[in-house]
């Protein structure tokens, strides 16, 4: 009886090298299948967040244009629209209609003569600026496209109109 017990204690009960390699190989395959999907979801969510931000900015800018025209009788110029977006009005109000989150930058394309916000481009940025051609995690809101985002590869910046930008969550200028 004691011999059987002693033999059982002396027997190795670990995994063999082949078993460990098989388990590690299965884990590597699973990780290789999951990582691209997760990265794709993150990128897609950033683009969706930027489109949402662009729509909010568009609505706020249009509200500022209407309020500016109502108070002065004329459409605001780009500098005045930037002031209105920053919450600076003739009455001294300092409450912004929309705040661009840190890590997001935006450009408003505004036609001063017509008082029309043409498009809004919003993008996730690591640095301090966004351009229409950097193509990373950006969305363009254009009301003529029924609010659909424009693919950054097919996007061309409007010409002949003013731009108002907000860099990395700071004030509009």
C-alpha cells in the first residue's frame, strides 16, 4: 500500500511540451482572429463619434447664424460667427452652444454672403490640427447629402468660403 502511494507521488503529473505548444498555438490563432475585428470597431466608433460631433457643430453654427441675423439684421461674418460659437454675444453671454471635446478638432465651412454653413469636418487628432486631407478618423457632415458622412478619400474641401476652426477642443477662431 505504501509502495503504491510512493509511486503515485513520484509520478510526474505536469503537461508535456507538445501539449503546451498546442495550447499556445490555439491561443495565437484566436488572438489573430479577434484583434482585427476589435481595431475595426474602435475605428468605426471614432468615425461615428466624429459624425455626431460634426452634426452637433453644424446645428450650433446654424443657430448662431440665425441668432446673429435676428439681432443685427445681417448675417454674421466668420469672425463674428466664431465669437458666437464661443458664447460671446453682444449681451455678454459666455455659454457655448457646443463644446468640442479634447482630442477632436473641427472645421466649419461658412459662406458669409449667403449666411450658410456648407459643411462641418470633425476628426480625432493626436496633434493640434486637422486638415481635410489627413483622412484619419474624420467625418464630414453635409446637409445636401442627407447627413451622410463623406468618405475621406473622395472628399474635396469647399473653395471660396470662410473656414472657422476649433483645434483639439479649444475655442473657435
